[in-house]
């Protein structure tokens, strides 16, 4: 069954494509999507570039421009969340501050791959390491040509967002197990300022946009670093991640999911002696990402197998049976449900 949950205040330009997979070739069998009523007129003098070139431009802008802005995420059901973002670049150093403006108070700071989250209500600070920044495009590195195997792109036209002139393109999946995207990028820099996630019928299932934006804002690295380190009065909790491999943990995919490759595997203690650990196995098609969380099955918790929907993000939970006992899988991704099901169906205990 499917449960609908309120959309949360997620980090900024979280590619509304942060988790996906596929293999049902529909792109050529269905008509070209019609532009939304709010979309600009097609045509104009947009550069003639392929999907990889457009993503390279957006990727570079997200890592080279400093800015301050208010970012809003909404879904058709009426769910709405917003956050204030400060982003600064100095050479290879990336720093961010994301202040939730809706829901429980929360402040998140990033210094490259180091992430610190302040939870004022509980007086807790969570420290962790993340290899991928949640920015659009959500890429672990520069885009490569393999992305074109899963996505195509077409120029739609021009528009204005938060006072900035933008180019508008539509990134279209080549099969039915990935979402499509309509992207507004600031004309001079390529910075993404608005993003719509589209289902197979070309309907908007989630929208993200800056309602206000200041480019090249005077954000200071040392000021953000000082705030990031001010943990007095908070209990600091550090996430204990250990790099591993799925093979070492005894897991494999019986059949690869088309277009997706594994990029990382980590394990972390579940808490307490003898309670085992959780493995996180992450896959990407170069643009979208799927994360599989696997842990020993605990009958006392009486977990329920469900499919949860949160805007464009789906979460699937399922009980797995292996030679050495039962396991609990949580698959998460901003992908169609059949994508997560394909991963779950092909996940096998390798020992």
C-alpha cells in the first residue's frame, strides 16, 4: 500500500532526481511532452547542447558560485517546505548553511563532505560524512557520456525566475523507470534556480525553486565555519560509518538494473552490543540515485512492508530471506516505485 507523507525541508537543489533506475523503453513510444502552461514559449536562441553538456554547465555553476537565497519545495498535494541557503566557494572548498524555515527547527552546515546538523529542540548536534552534496545536478563527479544512454534533452525556451533570466530545458528519460525533469538555469552562470520533477505522463509531482536569490553574495567561509563549530550546550552525536563492499557483506544483485552502477557501500552499528549493523549500498545512473539499506530482521519490531510517497521520493520496505536468516530492506529514491521494486527483486544473499 502507499502512504502519503508531508514533504520535508530538504537541502537545496536536491535534485528531484536523486534516486532512480530503469528499463522499459517508453521514450520513443509516447508523444513528446507538452510544455506546462507556466512554461515559456518554445524556440529562442538557446545553445544547441546535449544532456551531458547542459549538466556539465549546471554542475560547474553549483560548485563555483556563491549565493544566498530562499528555496521552496512543493508537491501537488499541497505540501510545502522552505529553507534559507548560504553557499560559498573558495577554490576547492565548498561551504553551506541551510536553515529550515518550516517544520521543526534545524540548521545544517556542510564543509565539503563534512556535515553538521543542529537540532535545537533536542539540543543535539549530528556529525557525519557525506560523499555527495545534495545539489542539482546530484553528481559524484563531472557528468560523463553514459548519462546520455538514460536521458535525452530538448530546449523549451526562456523564462524569468526570482528576477533572473533563465534558459529552460527538459531532461527526458529514455525508459519508464526514471523521472523526467524540467530545469530552469540562470542564463549567464548555468545555476539551477527552478526544477520540476515529471512522471511518465509529464505531470509535475514535485517542484523546487528559489523564491529569492542573491548571486555572488558576500558570504564568508570563516563565518560559516565558526557557526559550524559552535556546539556549546549541545550533545554531539557522531555517525560511525565504515567503508565496506556489498560482496564483503554477502550481498549481490542477481541481475543489474539497467543504467545503474554501484558507487559506494558503508556499514554503521545499529546501536548496542549484538544488534548488528546496517549496510547502505548506493547506485547511480550518473544523475539519479538509489540507496539500499539492509539490516537484520527484528521480529519484535513487527515492521510493515509498505511503499511510502514523499513528493517525488519513494521508500519501499521489504522482508528478505537468506540462508543465514531474515533481513529487512529499505530502498529509497526519487524514482518511480517500479524502480525500487526492481532493485528489491534482484537483491540476493550471496553467501
